[in-house]
C-alpha cells in the first residue's frame, strides 16, 4: 500500500515563486517515489503540490487527496482526485496532519496547527527552511520536549525538494508509533 504524505503551507502564494516551485516539485517527487499526496485541498501550496503530483509520469488517478473544510466536494482545487468534504472548517487540519508524514512549505497559523497535530501524532515532519513562514521557523527543532522516539527526532529541515524526499525515504520507516490519545502527566 502506498503511503500518504501531507503537503501543507500557505493558502495564497504567487505563481511563479519559490514557494510555488518548491510545493510543485515536492508533489511531483512524492508521486515519482511512490507516495500519494494529501492536503487541505484549496489554493496556494496545496494546489501547487497537487499540480506537481499530476505532472509526474507515475501519476495515477487517486494520487491526490483533498481534505476539504466545507461540505461541498467541488469546492477544492481542480487537481484533487479524491475530495473529502468534512464540514469541519479549520478542525480538518487534524485530519490532514494524520498522514504518514507531513511536509511544510512556509505557512501561517493554520499550517502551524497542522505541524502541532503532526508532532502530537508522532508523525515524521519535514519543514522547508528556504521559504518564509512557519516551516522556516520550526525547521531543525523539536516542537516541545515530550518524548516521541528513542532515536534522534526533530522537525527535519530541508532546503530542496530532493533533500525532503531523501529525508522522507530514509526516516519514514522509523516512524511506526500510533497515536493513542492524550495521556496526562506525560
């Protein structure tokens, strides 16, 4: 079964721009390397990652999964293959962050919430340090001091899509823990 990787970031970006190019290439390389791409399904980084996924020679129908905040499946960007309307508004960020791994490209407060959910869920997190936004602020850090894994664990910094994919393929097999809910006192 192919793993799902969430690409998160700014809902509004310039096209062309470094952020657009990074998100597009990330989506393409994910599909090139046998992954599916998940996002919040709207514009900006989400749309660029899905467009990139569609540009891969290995693209197959169903490779892009849009977790939409509203109730209408047709309110996502045109590149979403599977559109899941949740009616949860920003709370759908918890679902987006539940992918096998999460890659952040810039981002504001919504992206930060997805990063926090992914950290809590003990997911592999990769953040681009080459663009402005929350990804650059958290790249190479731990979000808090809670124990997640016995190996060297952090939000891994990447400067290029190729570097992000290298981290993903090397580190993802280590991230096997399942989230079991909030435990007070830990």
